C-alpha cells in the first residue's frame, strides 16, 4: 500500500455547499499553490518570536535571523545539489526569479524558449538589451523537443545564448527531458535555466546531475507559505549585471560625486536582494526542503504514481473525458493532469465541483495560452460560451479542468473527486 500522506495544513477545513450543507474541503489545486506542510508551519511558528532584521542589526535577534537566513540558503543549495560557487538568491516567486535572470542577461543574448511554456517562463525575455527571443514550436515527443532545440541552436549566430525550459508542465504534468535539453544547450555554448515550479515539489531537482545553469522555483508550490522563491545557479552573469533592485543592502558604498551619486554595488547574493529580505519566507522554504528530503522523493513518487494511476483509471471510466497530453499517453507525469469533458463547459464543471462537492480544482488556460490552444485547438466545439477567468475576450471559450495533488493528498480525495465528476 502507498506510504501515508504528509501532514499539511487545512486537513479539517469545512466549506459551505450551494445545497445548504457543508463538506470537508478537498484541495486538488496543488499546482497553483500547495497547502503548507504542518512541519513548515511549526518551524515558522517556533522561529517567529525571534524575528529580527537581517544583515543590519547588532542585536542578538538580528544576528540570529541573519544566521537563519544564510543557513536557509545553504539548505536550499544542498536540496538543489548546487555546485561550488553557485549562488542561491531568495526572490518573491518563480516569476520573480525568471524576471531577475532576464534582467541580468548580457547585452545581445538570444533566448530560446518553447511556445508551450508557462507565461512566467515565456514572457520575461523580451526585455534583454539588444537581445532576441526565438520561440520554438510545440514538440510532440521529448525527443522532438531536443531535436528542435538542437536545430535552432545550430543555426544561431555567435553571442550569448540562454535556453529556458520547464521541468514539468503545469498543464499536462508531463516531465520534460531536462538533462538532454541541457546537453543540447551546452553543446552549442548556450546556458540553460530550468523552471522547476512544478517539478521541484514532485521530483528531486539536482542542478549538478541535470547540468543546468540555473533553477527557479516558488515556495508556495513546495509546501511553504506564499511570498518567497528561489533562483539558484551560476554567479558570473548575476555578478556582472545591474542589480535587480536598487536600494539598501545591495551597495558597498554610495557617495556624492559632483552632481551625481556614485555607487559601488556588492557582488554575490546581496547585489540582487536590496531591501529587507523575506527571512520568514526563506526559512519556510528551507524547512520544506528539509521535510521533503527526510520524507524521501522515492516514497513521494511511489504515492504519486499510485494516486495518478487511480485518477487515470477513474477518468477513463467517465464518458467523454479526454486527458490532455503533448507527449502522448505513455509520458511520465507529476501529479498534475488536465482534461476536458465532451459537451461540458470546463469552468462550469469546476464551479460545480466546488459549489456542490467542496472540491477545489482549476479551470482555464493555466497561464499557458499557446500550449492550451495547441492541446485543444483541433477539438470539435465541445465548449460553452462561459469563459474561464483567464479566457481570451472575444475568443470561443477554450478551457480545460486541471486536477493536481501532492504529498498531502489522501487517496480519499481522489475518490471523492472521481465520484463527484461522474
Ligand atoms: N512556471 C510554472 C511551470 C508554473 O506552474 C508557475 C505557477 N503556476 C510559474 C512558473 C509561476 O510561479 P509563481 O506564480 O509562483 O511565480
């Protein structure tokens, strides 16, 4: 039998139903934000009385907070298998991490990105100075993804290049061939950043073993509370770049020089972390990294596979359900799956699952509009006019339902979802 789920917050939350009763809440939207681990919450609560400003105060609690903040960096570095010299920056989220890297690209960098990416990985790159963004078409197998990248890089002119890829899709849950994509990037002298927002909660992400240059992820998808994320990897481009945020903490010296202000910026993590850092967020992420490492990804993956198999069998037994996939039926997935039901509007189904059954899923285009259009584009008109929250105004409603789960999900939640949908 599957290992037990990890203890998460919100297990006893009851929600009102439209029918007048109430039900225990079933969170199946882990891909948006996972419930925090009880262990993470307890660690944060134990630390809270010792709050102090980081990197500034002489007081005991300031020193303690500074130590905890820096130790959190080391914990994350171990969790990600960082190389000597790699930097771990605390940011606000994956979106923030990727925007930070985009702001740090050397002038003229060509960025290669699949059009199927989450918008957070698709959109930040246009800002690179004198740069260019090359959008790669949707691949239909992992091998094709590698071949498409290889061909594009082969034909690219000299100059700095960056590839941005997802580790696991937030729409289909499918795992991308990161190691092979990294090898292709490096063969052509390009750097590669991994968007691990969906992969890190489900699989070990080892920057050395995958041989990627940077990794980005969000705390709130990794069983920590909101507000903090990570960008980890090579220091050189980051140390050469203009600071992401200009302000206190990022500067070594500031002095008036005639009409100007002359600034010498720090190198290293301080360069991009101006302002008072989110020590609680960093500490919570480190706590989540420790908890996942102790639980062991082997056992988390075993559970996930069992739940996923049950979910897929159950969905296959419901008439009209089509599970969305870019790489085909047999592809390896994390606990994230989107589907449509012929003749039913996805957003209405999602609304009903909540209002009538207390089940939280998501419907829409999942901030990956080009991907969802590719997945649904040739679908006969099985969708109603009721648009998803992020549907495109004036377009026929194209949206799907996403069900996603994780380390805190008991088998009973999958059963309740299947029964309700049926
Ligand atoms: N990339 C992927 C694959 C995601 O799923 C998400 C969140 N849906 C993000 C990036 C952005 O994460 P955040 O909203 O925490 O910045």
